[in-house]
C-alpha cells in the first residue's frame, strides 16, 4: 500500500500532473451516449490529479473524482472546479452508491475489493473502464480483471504490460 504521504510527495514532485488521458479511457468514454434527460455521471476512482475526470468534465459530464492524495485533489479542484472531489482511502471500505453512475473509471489501481461496488454502482447499460498493471508492485494476475466482469458485454479487452478492460453492464441487471 502506498500511503497518502507517499502519493502527496510524488504529486508535489510533479509526477503524473501533466499526463494525458489513457487511450483506452478515451475509447471507453466514446461508448457512452449522452442520456437525453441528464448529463452522464462519471465516477473516477483513484483519480490522482484527475486526467480522466477532466476529460469527462470537458464532455459536459457530471464528474466525481476520488483519491486519497490531498495534493492531487487540490490540483484538480484548482484546474477543474466543476469536478466534485472526494478524499478517501479506497482500501478502507469506500462505498460506491448503488445504480448511481453511467461510467466508472479505475485506471492504474488494483483493488479487487472495489469490483462488487463498481458492479452495483453502475446503472444498467453503464460502462466500466479498468486498467491494471500486470507486472511489478500491486500487479494483477493475467485474466483477473476480465474474469471479474466476464458476465458483462466486453467492448474491449487487452493484456500486455497492462490489462485494459471496457465492459457494459447488461440492461436489467441490478448488480
């Protein structure tokens, strides 16, 4: 586990502050159609300085970004005040509101205990995009991410150094 202080130190040193959104996240966001009645609701878990939250906000989406780094969240609030931010340690039982989100993004963070909450948190037809490392510290096992969402419509799946997954929650599925 990397502590909040370790993340704050890394972000203060400028790590990831100017990183562009991952290609797979851009691709996932392209699968989401804007509902007629309301903006798309995006939950960005382990958002860091918010490159994916900022992308969602630029699309006119209602965005909530969650991270345990005050430095990263302060930077996100400064550059994108329209993004709601939540300071939380995702390893300490963070609760995802059920059926509240159209898109959930969790990029470069491996926390399998979040997967049931992600599954319950998406509305039917919603999109989950997940990216995890397959090598090094905090790596997932090959096939692990895909297996967790195997019963959903797989829109994209790739494994190399990273595992990338884009899935759509089936219509009519409550969890």
